[in-house]
C-alpha cells in the first residue's frame, strides 16, 4: 500500500476522479528526478513487454541524466513534469523532427498507481497544446507493439497507428514499435 504522503496514495483515494495536478516545464535541475522516476516506472510497467535486461539497457542508454541533458541542449527537446500533491508522478518530452510541421512525443510516463484517473490524458493534451504553440500540425510517437494499455490510451486520445518499425538498439536489443500519429489543429 502507498504511504499516505505519497502522491499515488492521494490519487488512489479518489478513483475515477481527476486529482489536482500541475504540469510545469522541466529544467536541467529536474533531470535527476526524472531519471529516477523513469526507473521506477519502467521496472513496474515493462516486465512482460520487454526483458529485464532490455529494461536496464534502455534505462542506462535513454534515461541517464547526461543523455536527457543532451536532448535539451542539442536536440531541442522540451521536458514537462506532472505534479500531483506537489510530487512528481509523471513526465513527458516533446521535440522537433526532420519534417516541417511534425513534432514527436518522445516520452510520456506516469506512475502505475496514477493510471486510470485521467492524468495521462491531461499530460498528453498538454503536450499537444505545446506542440501547437511550436507550430506543429501533426504529432507522432512510438510505442512498443506489446504495450496494449498505452496503445489503447493513445487511441482514446485520437492517435492512430501510422506504421510499424523495428529499430536496432545494439547490444542484441531492438525496439519493436508502432508509430502512432495525430493531426493537431494550429493555434
């Protein structure tokens, strides 16, 4: 059971109701907390979808604080923190692609205890609004083909599968994903 002061505990006490939440831009100072939260979420959500070895490989490769810092500094990726009860419970990352008018949602993660109460959709809608402000007309994302829960959530929010891709990560690992897309109206 969640400790009473843990944000997930407050969320679980209010099932099917959107808890008070705030979405704020992340700074480089916030990246260690995002790295830690990614580890918690991935280790809870990805067993059965990818192997434990691949989970650890991808966390080390994609979520090291230095990697996230480079994404902000060199790739123009914007990070957003989702706070509930003042505590970090989720995050998202959004950035440009090589195609004019298309932005990519690189990351969107939420503590499992916070699933099912609208916070993921709230964070997704926020990233869509930010993409619009940045001039995007289309938003894309990649999701593991075996991640049925995430695929369903994206579909509920207007995304559709655009293509299937397999990306070699090295180390004997691949990402076997659907690319999903949604047309978004400009502001």
